[in-house]
C-alpha cells in the first residue's frame, strides 16, 4: 500500500513540473510548511527526478530532488491530502504562413508567433507537403516590449506612447543629425551558443538617416569589446511604417554573453525620429517532423514556431492546439458564472481578413465589437438582433473610419442579452 501511495503521489506532483503530458494536478495540503534546501552539486543529472527512499510516508515526510538549474530537497509534513485536478481548455487554431527563405534546399517560413491562449500541446496537421519539419522557440528577452512593468534592463532615455502595442515604445528624435543608441545595460548569458537563434523586432522611422537593431557577442561579462556583431537588417532610411524584421544569427563558438543595441542617426537640419518595439531573441529547439509533435509536453514556454519543407509547394498550412489550465470552477451555490457564447476565429493570427463565427441559442440583441489592448473601441462589426443558430462576420483590420489599424493584439467582444464572450485576435502584417 505504501509503495502504491508513493507512486500515485509522485505522479501528480512531478507531472506538471516536468512538463510531461497527461492530467495536470496541483498540491493540496491540510497544514504544515514546505522547506526548500539548495544542494551543492546542482549540475548533476540534469532534468531528472528521484525519490529519497530513506524518508518514508509512515513518518509523514518525504524528500524529492529536482536536478537541473537547481537541485532541491523538498520536505513536507504532514502527509498531503488528495490532489486537486486542474481544468483543461483546448484552443485549436490554424496558420497559413508564406515561405520567406530558401536555405540548403528547404523552403522556410518566417518565425510565427503563437497566440498563447495556453501552451502549445499538439501539432494536428501540416500540409500539403508530406515532409514538413517544424521547430519551436522560446523568447529570451522577456522585457523587449519596453513597458513600465517594474523591471527592465534597457538603457532607454525616451519613450513614446505611439507604440505598436501596449503603452509605450523606445523613441529617438533629433533635429541636428548625429547618432543615438540604447542598449541592454547588463550583458545577457547565452544559454547554448550551439542552438539556432533569431533576432527580431519592430521599427518605424521618419526622416531617418539610419535605424537598426544590433546584437553584440562577448566572451565574458566583464569585457568591454565584443567579439563580433550582427544587424537585424540593412540600415533603414527615410520614412517607414511599423515593420517587423528578423534575422537568423551566426553566433561565434566562443561567445558566452550578448547585448542588444538600438541604433539611430538623424538627418542634419530635419526632424528625424525612430521608434522600436517588441524587440526579442528566439532560442530554437531542433527541427522535428510533424509526427514527433503530435503531442507536445505542456505547460511549456514555447512562444514561436517555424516550418520548412523540401517540396516545391507554393503554400503551407498548419493546424495546432493550445491547452490552457485553470483552477476548477466553484460550485453554483458559491458563485454564479456568466454564460458564454461559442465563438471561433479563423485564421488567428490573420492577414488580411478574419472570419468570426458565433452561435446563439435564442433570439437576442447582440453586439460584436473589436477593442485594442488598452480597452479602446476600434470598430463595431454588428449591433442587431440575431436568431438562434450560427452567424458569421468578417473583420478586415479597419477601424470605424475605414482606416487600416496597425499589427498587434485585439479583443473581440460578443455580447448578447444573456451571455458574453471575449476572444484574443492577432493581426500580423
């Protein structure tokens, strides 16, 4: 019996933390404290678990060791109660990116930002090519949006509210020419310089002599001179609207640290400006055939995807599922929940048109409105009485005046008399 209890407990405690598939559970203790103790040999046996059998459940205590970035001993007392299952919500979506590059016999798409309704949990289809490979990437620069969120490593003097999305972005302005830069003030550690990395970011310019984003490589954190550097693109000049740039990097074998620099130079005698937003660095996992991603361990930190094929097709399509986890819903006697409206959006991300479908169970006055992430109304797609059944609307990325909105994240709110649903919608040009 003791062995069975140990096995059951180890299953529901390890599964969510190790990123494996299956039911995800959380701990629930009646009382007592949790104590974490660091061990000296932290790099031994990375990414594995073991149970210290010298501490038994009969003593209402046990030890669990996690090997990886840290090796911890966890002692918990008294014996834990039955775990509580987390509720899973599935979010299927599709993408149909264009091929952007031809490298070593492969057609390759640009990096695709995942919607992150949850964590990617499966790749359900890719085609029409039969030899499609995919790779997943994590974002290393979590502060690249330049928001005032309490912590940032950017040494930026001036910000602008004319951001791509969010409240602000990095901004340079000059009336007399000259160069300006802003840098990540602390050199960042390269986790693995043998993996593939992609530098990416959004840039907008007005009367600019040059504007660019550069990554610089260093052999040590305390050195002042970089080994080498790479720019995200050739220098941007003149007037440009918000545009997304990316570049796969060639990292030197002796590079251990890096920083990222925003650079701008103005035209003498003219008001010159440049804006930068959502600057980041993707670290890629290895390329894998689609069949290897039929089940992706989740929760996870994958924010990006890229596809490639050696077949001479003109376009490619991919269907994915993201899984979100949340606490179980409270009993109706404790809380009255607002009914929701079934909604589907395809494609998402989209360009140039999104198809929004919703379903009503009764005749009801219903509005469908699009908001930006600041909560400001962008446009009203519908405000009418609809009958029961499925209804479909389209949004072409324009506002109330008919002008095209910028790329970014938007919210679609469907409101009937008795129910409401809000969904995230991503416009990517």
